[in-house]
C-alpha cells in the first residue's frame, strides 16, 4: 500500500549509524530513511530517500511548533544524537546499532532512545517498512506488546519493541506518547537471527549501549595519528569503518544507491559493492593511521579471491561478481531523479588501473605492517603478468566512461605503479621475479606517460592520448611518486588544472561539457575527492599556505556531522551516494600530508 508522501530531506541532512554489517541513515528530523537488511548490498527495508511515498521509513518526531534540530555524534563513536528545540521544550533522540557483547555479535538492530530534557512533549512514532525494494508485500502482527513485520515468503522478519503502547494499521506500526521532563523511552527494531545470541529489550536499553560506546572508543584509540586535524580524521576513519564488513573484510564504496550526481538526471548508480580501487585506497588510509587489523582482513579477502579466479573490478561484499544493473521502477528517485538503479554494469568494464591501486596497498602492508607470504607473492606475480599483457590496451578508466574506451593517463599511471611496487616488494623481500622484463616494462610505461600524454598546446599531461584537456586524476602523479612535484611539466599541469577545472577550492573531475568524454547527459557537480587531491598536490609542491587555506575552506562544505558525499552541486548541495568512502580517504590523505609539511616547516 502507498503511504502519504513525505518531502525529501537534502542528502546532507543525514547522519550514519551501523554495526559493520549494514548501516542506517538518520535524517536531521529523526527519520531513518535508508536501510538495507541484512547486509550493505541487500534489498532495502527503508528507502524514503528515494521515494517518500513508497520507499518506507522509521520516524520519531516531537509534536512541537516551529522546532529546530541539531545533530552530533557522541565523541569518538558512531552513536548519533538528534536534538529538537522549541519554546515548549527540548528533546533528544539517541540512535545506535549494537556491535558486540564480548561473547558474540548482537543481532542487527536499531536502538532509539527518546528523552525529554525540558517540558512535557508528545512524540509520534511511525515504522513503515517496505521490503525487497518496496516490491514485496508484508504482514504486521501484534503480540505481547511487540509488533512483528514479516514478508509474505517469510524471508525476513522484523521485531519492533518499545516501552510505550504501539498499534498496527495497514501493515505499519504507530505510537503517540508523552514524556514529561526528565523521562525516557526506548524503541528497538531488531532483525532476529537464529544463529546468534538473542538480545532482550532491557539489554538494548543498558548493556548494549555501553558495549557499543566502548567498542568505538577502544577501536579509535588504536590510531597512531596524533597530529593536526585529528577530529576530522577521526570522523572520516569511523565513517570508513562503518562501510567495512566485519564478516568478510571487504568495504563498500558507499552505503546507498540511486542518489543522483545531477538533480533530475540519469547519473544514478549503485555503490553498495566493493570496488578493488576504492577498497585498496581505503586500506591504505587504515594502514597510515595504524588500523592494521582492517588491512589484514582485506588482504585475506583479496588473497582468497585471487586464489580462485582472475581479479575483477567489482564484487559483492562476500566476493561474488558484481550484479548486473537493473532499474527499480517503483521508486521515483530522489527529487525525481530517475532511473533508480541497483547493480552496476561497471562490473563488466575493463579497468586496468585496479592492479596499481591494489599492489600499492600490498606494498605498504608488506613494508609497514606484516610480511606477505611467498604464496601470496605468487598471486601478485599473476596480477603483474596481467599488467604486462594489457597495459597498452584502451579501457574505460577510473571514471568508468561508458561510451568509449581510450588510453587514459590514469590507467597508464597505475600500470606503472603496479610494476614499480611489485619490483620494490620483490627486491625488499628477495622474492624471485623476471628482473629484466619487469624493469623494461616499468621504463616503457614511464616513457610512454611522460612523452605521449604531454600536450604542448595545453601545456599539461592530458586525460588520454590525443586529448587536449586535463583530467583531475592526473593529480595522482605526484601523490604516487611517479613525478617530482617540482618537475616543470608537473608545475604546468597543476596550473592547467587550476585554470580549467577549478572554481575556488572546488574541482571538477573533467570538463564533462566535452561530449566525447563520457556520452552522458547533464553537467555534473565538482568532485570532493578531487578537491582533496589538489590540496595534497599543493602541499607536496611546497604551496603549503594555499593548501591549508583550501583545506579549511573545503571542510566548510562538509555536512553538519563532518560527512561528505561524492559531489557538490551548483548551490553547494551534496550529490551522489552518501557518505562516500573515496572522499573521506582523500580527506585523510590530504590532512596527513598537510600535517607532515606544517611540522617540517615548524622545525
């Protein structure tokens, strides 16, 4: 059944909570408008972000006139507070997902604590689940003060518990209750799982909260970073952790699908999968900050994949090939941005750069944390042979260009990185490898990039062979140590990016008004990760003062919780799937470099 249409909240009006299996997005007004169950890449139960009428939601709102809202995280945790302020009173909503109890994991659940700080306030709760991407009917039954939502096929059942009276109507759960000043109420939505320890309502109200807070604070205390911008880095790395699967060690690019890169346009993709490129960069960020367990789990996940099959671009979190794209016609899309897609056809693209990002992370892992085994080295050799065989081929590139294949500079750069880091691993560990062949290929790659991607007219290294325009991914040239940041050609290239792709501190990934680049409609926004790449390149090149200023200004575009999506639109609004791992790991890397340069200058 359809439900009353609710207005869309801006993408940036959300916070994220999670339990390392899935996440929920909580709006500034206290509504959970996105959640997949039981995993990141499962079907939605709530998708109000994509359709306020059919998507489903779980809201708790005070009955206050003209109230305002604020959100914040409990320090060093993923426990989210939403506060409501009005003349009649002040209320606070605490949302979290329990993680573990010391003896085994908790069932997946959302715990919502409602508290009146001042006044006597009436609250309204609405739990409106819509199973299987709002495509499968369900029933709701009431027993012993609980509500149970079940799909027709009994594939999924949710249990709603509260310490106030609830009613069910038309398959939805409702409640209206009053809390006097100082009073507190709880409501818990749980996905019971037979193979797990069951959790009673009183545990959710007490011990589970304390254990969850302790888990996050104990985890963040493992960080080895103690420099500038610590709070920003801390929030970003917690966000990356929330996108990581504790069960498999994989990490999703973002927890959402269908959120548009252009309002009203068709660039609406599904990011709830593991891209080798994004995941490798994420593990690099974890390693730099001392979170070695996450990197080890990912390395083990990759090792098991490469033992059984050739490396692919996109996987589900359990290591299966990324699913094919299809359209969900039942959702009208965020602010009428259709089609809403699940699956991702990028999984079938040729993107040769992934070997570079992956082997670079393995190189850092081997060098700074734990030596890889010889058996693992033999699998790396297989990946290097793929580079040697394919590096001259055109591909779809980092931006997953759907209309054509080209010899992209970024792909060629990452092939060089793959060869360079593999040679370094072999020589550091004295592993056997075909020295002459690998050195020759690395040299050929360097000369090809340096000479054949340089455009004299543009005075820059350009997006692909024969192009006359720059691409922000070229910013990775000094970041991957391919080129000195003081190399004259690099200085000219940075100037070209500054001139052609920048608006103040905001950076476009390329000029997408040049139609032959991607063949898609609409002019997209600026890419947040590219802005942080530019900042890091400035810092490496000695322009530290400008880099600091750009960084501080860029942070001002984060949402109220310090979270970033993929892009910023023309009004500075957040666009694309949210929050995005790539943006947050680029923020961490830029902050890391700024701290290094500022500390060096101070000394």
